[in-house]
C-alpha cells in the first residue's frame, strides 16, 4: 500500500533569530532538537533576522525576515523613510509566499507578544501579524510555542499583537502572567497551556569543581533603558541601573570576590566596557559567549549569579546555581517564583547597591538549600516540557491522512 504522505512535512521557524540575542537562538535550538528527535523526516527552514548566522550554526536554509536591510535603523532621511515604507509593502508578499510553502510554521519561544523593551509597532509586531494572517489565509498551521506576553499600552502594537495571537493555530506560554495578559487583551486563552521556557529542555553542562573561597560571582548585564512606556526616562533609567551595578561589582571586588561579566545580546557590550573601565581590577573579567551552552558553562562554574537578562537567569537556574534577579518585567518575577527563588528579586529600574548586597548575602547563606530546590524544580520543568512537545506533535503533526498534508506544493 502506498503511504498516505507523499512528501515530507514542511516546517518553517520564524523570529528574530541569528540577530545576536542568545536567548532567542536558544529557543530555536530547543525546537530544532525536538523536531530532529520526534520528526526527523521534516524539512525545516527559517524566516529570520540573521539568516547567515542561522544557516551557519544550525545547518538549515534561512531567508531574511525583512526586504529592507535597514529595518531596525532609525530612518530620518526621505530616501530611507521611503525605502522602509516600500519594504513594508514588499514584506506582505514575501511573507505570504514563504508561509504558503509550508505545512507548519513555529515561532519558538521569545517575548513575541510583549513590549517590555522598546518596540515599534511596524517592526516585529507587524512582521508577526503578516505571518499569522498568511497562515490563516493559506491553511498553514502557525504555532506560537512557549512565548512571552505582557500588557501593551501602545494601541497599534497592542492591536497587531492581539490579532497575531487570534490568528495563530496554536499558542502556549512560558508563564501564567503571559497567558493572563493575552486574556486581558481580548484573546480566548481557554485552550492555551503554560509550560516552562523552552530553554529548560536544552542539555545542561556537568557541574564544575568548586574553586575554593571566595568563589566566583557571575554578574549578567544588559543595555537596559526601560520599556516601551519609559522612553522619556530611558537615559535616567539606564544611568541608575549602570551606576548601581558598578557599585555592586566594586563592593564584591573589595571583598576579594572574582567577578565574571555575562551578556545575552551583542548590544550589551558597551555596558561591559563601562563596568571594566569603572572597576579597574584583575578580579573583573568578561566572558565571551556565543550560545546558551556557553552561558551555562559560566554559571555552572560560579558560586552565585546576579543577572538581569531573562535567559541569563534561566542559565543559572538550569545549572542549579543560586541567582539574584534584577527584574524589569513580570516574566522575571514569575520565573524566579516558579523556581523557588521568588524572594531574591530586585527592581532593575531602581537598583540600590546596598540593598542588592544585603540580598546577595542572604542568598549565599541559603546556597545549599536553594541548590536542592533547583534540582527538584529542574526535574519538574523537564517533565513539563516533555508534555509541551507531545502537545505540539498532536496539534501540528496530525495523522498522515490529514487532508492538509496531501495538498500539492505550490
């Protein structure tokens, strides 16, 4: 008997991937691991921000997300404004053509339904809307898998995000506040589930041998200027965050603690440079990382981690290293609470170095207890993500005789 499936299922992955953000690429790595294990017959390619980087690292074909290469540069000249506007029109047809070639498109993790960092509506929110609308038009199942969401004040951005979520065939979230935010924005979330962040499914490096007291501290930093609603105070917020972080690092050095600076995105490099310049000590070094695996090796070797970026926190938690979070959005508080460290959060917009040091010392006193807690929570997260991937298979890869899989390729 001839198999009902005539061609392999065609899967696209979509997002700001390969653009220098390690967390986004870690989410892609997790989904590709799932596809290769559960659906090795699938033919996978990407529509993404950095196609060359994605192809080089993950060995899949990739297409540039935007026709206009200067999409994320501010357009001030008439020619640039016109090119950007033309790009929006061209992307309608480019996105539709790409989506039509696929049976399934997966948006892997990332905060695609939030604006907790500065975001323009006609950038990624518009691109996501084109994706989801094209999926509905051509019958391609679009899945928002383990994504982050938050309440959005800007009306155009909120409308684009709401309609993107409504048009998607499948949605799951990385925390309960994300699902609550989409419900508050008018999306029916009755069938939507919450699972741990996709990065919790990535391999964990073996623990490092303790180097002896005083142990190293990893400090994850970020080019933090507040969120979409903080544009008027952006420089003030950044200066307060940077000054507080510098004071904290200097205090650790004065106690003889080695400090390892971590980043999660290429844009964080100036913050590292500012700290190294302000705290001139051989005890302060900067890690060179190109993946979440690299970040996890760094956090596994530390006694304690203090970090602001969401996936820096995940890397510390996943390696079982006690971590103190500088929180700039509800997602960080929710993550820390889920992993049993809810008491160790500090507001990123109001960094108080003295209070941060007090919290740091309290964290270190409970280190052994918290490491046991993290071992238990990580096991639970792994089991929950097994259920996430099983649910994804049920939703996106139906029986071989499903009519959608038999349509002729365009």
